[in-house]
């Protein structure tokens, strides 16, 4: 996949915006991880652009926006009623507990941070692990709908829909192959490549004849 697609450099963020405004790009990742729930990334990009135009990519700005304004800004991402409340919840939590200092927030071990994220309303395992991996640079392999689809079609020994079991399969396999200090970039790159594969070839109706993994896949039509 890497030979076919090249490095993905995920998570996509607007670094220039944060340089200009002195904001923390990791918070944009946190926002994106929530906005991408049940929608395509192209819709998330539209919502993020509207937040940038409103200078609303910090925990402080999200916390102080009215709920109505926030819903309007993120409307392109869909499910904006629920997502606006979730953005409010995590922003308020980061402000109250950490003064919005993400370096402080991510200074602890991954299991502790993960439990704390999962205790917040609307943050499930996929969102928590996306935040840990891409914003916190913590070794948390992300399982999403694309990962599940590819895992069903490839001859993997993990034949389960369970988030924890499927995640455990990838973690165990990759930890045997890569040293501990390489796991974060490996997790980031592999997850991003699997997303790219699923979007372009391993679709709901797969394009097996063009897929770079055709020779390895048992789902060839």
C-alpha cells in the first residue's frame, strides 16, 4: 500500500493557520476526530474551514460560542446537534481540568488518557484512539469502518467485528515486527493507508481488478 499510495502524512491539519494564530494544531485534530463520526472527511473539511473563518479552533473559543452558532458552523459534518454538544463537552473538560494545555493533558500514559476520554459523552473507542494516536502521538491503533471492511476481505486470522479484539490483532502483529519507538508512526501510516485503500478500491462494491492488494485478498470478484 505504501508503494502504491505513498506516505499519507495524516492527520491532515492546516498548520499555517495555527502558526498565524498561535493556536495548538492538536486541538484541530481533536475537533476533527469528533466531526468525522459517521461522515466522510470531505464534509469534515467544510466544517473545519467554517470554524477557521470564525477563529474557533481552540477550546476557549468553542466553549464560549453559543450552541446555536456552533451547530451552524459544523453543519456540513452532519449530526451537528450531537457533535456540537460533544465539542462543547470536551472543550469545557480540557479548560476546567487542564487549562486547555494539551501538553499537560497528553503527558500521562495512554490507558489513563483513554479511560478519561471514554468517560466523556459522545467519545467512543474509535474517537478516543484517533485523538490518542494523532493528537497525542500515543500508540493506539484505530479501528474504523474501513479497517473492518478490509479485515473481512483479507485473509487475516482475526475474524471478528469486536473493536477490542480486532485492535488487539493489529497491535500484537505490529508489535512483533516493529520496535516500540516506531509503533506510533507505523500505526499512523498503516491506518491512513487502509483508509485510502478503502476509499479508492476496497469500497462497499470493491474494485478488485485495480486494487494493489488483489493478490493477497480472498474477496477478488
